[in-house]
C-alpha cells in the first residue's frame, strides 16, 4: 500500500503544533464552551427538572455530563467544517501545485489532510474529557476498568467517523467554492441546523416533528447516541428522560456514520479530481 | 511595419529530443491561449520561451507539466506521452513555479523532506540528496530556518533545489528570476548553468531578454500564443542578418528617405528617440551612410552601432517592443521588471 498520505499528515501536524495560536485556540475554545455554556445552563436545567425523580435503580446524570457530548460534537463540527479553508489557502498560495504536479494520487491529499483533522478532533476530545472532569462531568460511572477502556475506544471510533465525514464534506465545499467568504457563509449556514436539529443539548422526543425527522438523518445525532452509550451506559436518566440504548441502536448509528463517510469521501474525491489547480 | 507573417526559423529535429510538442493548442473558453505550437527540445540544452506577459508561456508550461489537460495536440517528454502517461512524465521532471510554492511555516530542510516523500524517494537516498542539494544552493546553514525567514533569492534557490531532488531529466523554470535583485539573479543564473552542465535539460520561460540571451542554447519567441521565431540566440540575431545603428539626426524623416533610397539598409523603427536602422556589415557601410546624410546638410547628433539584442529581435518579429504590451492589466508582482527594457 502506498503511504504518501502520511507525508501530507506529517506536514499538517507539524504546522498545527508549530503555529501556537492555532494550537492554543483549538484547545481553549471547547473548554470555554463547556465552562460558560455548560455551567450556566446546567444550573438552570437542574432547577427546571428537579421535580422529576429518576426511576429507582437508574443512573441519574447531571446536565453538564449530558451536554458534554454536545460540546464534543460541536467542537468536532466546527474544527472539521472550517478545515476546508486550509485546502483553499493551499490552492491559492500554490502549495497544492507542488502536490498535484507530483505522482502523488489526489486521494492522498484528501486522506492526509483529513487524517490530521481527525487527529486534531481526538486531541480536542481528550481536552474536553479532562477539563470536563474538573468542572464536574462524570463519565463511566459504575463501569469496570475493562469496560471503561473499551468505552473510550468506542468513543474514539465515533469521533474518528464523525470527523472524517465532516472533513470530506468541508473539503468538497471548499474546493467547489472559490472564495473564503463564500465558504464561511456556507459553513455557518450548515453548522446551525446540524447542531440544533440534533440531540446535542436536549432530547429530541419533544421537538417539532420536522426538526425531529431532520435529527434522525443528522450524523451529529448518531455520533452523540454512540458517545452517550459509551460514556454513560445503555440505561440512564437525564433531562427528565429515561434513556435506554440497545446494541441494535448503536449499530444503526455506527452504520449511519460509516455510510456518511463513504458518501462524503466519494463526493470529495470526485471534486478534488475535477478541480484544476494551476 | 508588419513582421508577424515571417516564417519561424525551425531547429533541426534530432533524434535525441527530450521534449517534442506537436500542434499544441489550448483554449480558456473562447480565448486561445496557446495557438497550435510545435517545437522540440534537445537533450542537455537550455531552451527558453521568451515573450511578454500573457503570451502563453505559463499555459504551455502547465500543459507540459500535466497541470492542465491536453485539449488538442500531442506532447511527449522523455519518451512519455503527457496525456497518456502523466505519472511517468511527473517522475521525469522537476518544476520551479513562477510564484513561490514553498510552505512558509516549514523549515528549508522540511520543505525538501516533504517533497522527497511525496515522490516516494527512499529515506537514505532522500536524506543524502537533501544534504548535497542544500550545499549546492548554499543553504546548508539555513536548513533549520523557517521558509518565511529566508530572503527572496534564498527561497528561489530552495525551490530550485527542490526541483532537482528527484533527479529530473528536464527542469522547468517558470520566470526563475522574477522579483529578484540583480545579485540574486546572477546567482540564480550560475546555478542554472551549473545544473545544465551536469546534464539536466532546462526549459525556462522569461520575459527578460538578457536572461534568455545569457542562458539559452535555443530561444523560442512566443507572442499571443504563437511561436514567431525559434532558433539559437545567434541564429535569431543573424535572422536580422545584420547590425543595428541607433541614429539621431535633426531631420529623421528625410534621413529615413535617404537611407531607404540607398538600398543597403532599412529603418526598422522611427520614434522620437531617433531611428533604428538595420543593415549588413554595419561597420563598413556606416561611414558611407553617414556621409550621404551629411551631404544633404542634415546634422547627426548621435550615432551608435550595435550588434542586435534580443529586444531588437523581438521588435523585428513582432513589430513592437516588449514594453508595448497593449491592453494588459499590470501584474502586482512586476516590481522586478525594470532595467532590462530598451
């Protein structure tokens, strides 16, 4: 197997750690979300939902822990959707020319850059885990050590799958649009429904029917299902709601994300192959 | 004056051609950027494409280096068909693009390492070549300096080193000295010569006459997508077949009539700055010519006999100097252009 995509990955990671402002903002931004939005909302939500008592024997999860999954998804959403800008700049400043004039297949450019986006998402997720713990997020309650380790791997798998799909989507849009302004507009437009028509911050059962339908085909919802399943278990109580996940539900979410990745990859690959870079 | 219809001078087609281009044509929408051009580049030579901005030089390079798809015609490089075997072509060539394409946030060494890796050169070979090339372009000391902290000349040298990393058969240099100061230009020329002496065929584009003149074995003059002249620098100059006299008199109109009437010389250009006269055996004919003018009581203010420069060649073939590019929006990066024009 050719492994030149690792070279693209290497270059991008080198720059990620070298450009301090990039590193700093990408790590601090999710922490601020969790601290400001998480803490202030959770104090309100706990008050609102305090009347409802969890069924006996079911794990009660505080709002901060519940919405931590939302913050992880939001961070991945923004990091990945905006990463297409790198592609635009590389194209504009000629860096892409060096690559497309070489025998390197264009798929390697796409995969290499996406791989570094995925790595950044994983690093950010870990930061949220650690910072969240300080703030009072409690994952893996009542898990054995073995199931905790397995759950972390499960979460990583879902992070990787969501990030890849969003990165491919972003690459495709970035290459189709010529201007940075256009890209920013489209990303903002795209990220709002993706984020709010999902179960990131609240349960979807009580949402208006159209938004609820949208959230079923939203990759973010499926990511969050998986995330909560692995971090909180298959049976917990949060937001005045009793959540029960079956393995079947999780497999559907997994399949959905894999499908999302395959489709976005094929679209992005077609776009990068068609793009003239001179 | 219309010189555009003169037939192009062809170099003899040899068997050891590294590049051969047949009936190449490229259109951007309705605009024809490259208009049915034919040429060959011999192994080991320095071949220059000379022409003003917008003549089609970069489009041709982009077609030859597989960056643009071939629409019409055939190009073969090092025996590989550009359209059918693009990857083989890519492995045979090195390119130094017109605008810098090195990543500013990498060090000099990392830029080369990156390039070597995307061309799948094995680690040992790659590392050895990088050391060697850094020495050749005198950047060994700067190996760990970020590209953004290198001077313009150093960046260009780094790109030349990068182009050579894959040991290409042909090195393409698109306007290699644009935007460089005179010292850096000379240095770049030295490297180009040195590389060529090692056996690398060089294909370069330039709008600097002196650059084409000093470096090239063969020069191809391109204007509006067409080749208007093709030959060695010497043969292009003798295409004029003549010497040039720059003449200033107090009556240029009458002088022109006298010169034309003599039948040995012709006025190539007449402007406020004087006349440019082309003639055979200038040193012998000039005294006679000046004598005839003086006989008519015309005062000669200034006279200068020169071998023709490539600029004269360009005027001769196109009827206009390079400065007279019409309807062209000035490019932002043209600050390096002064000084080389008539």
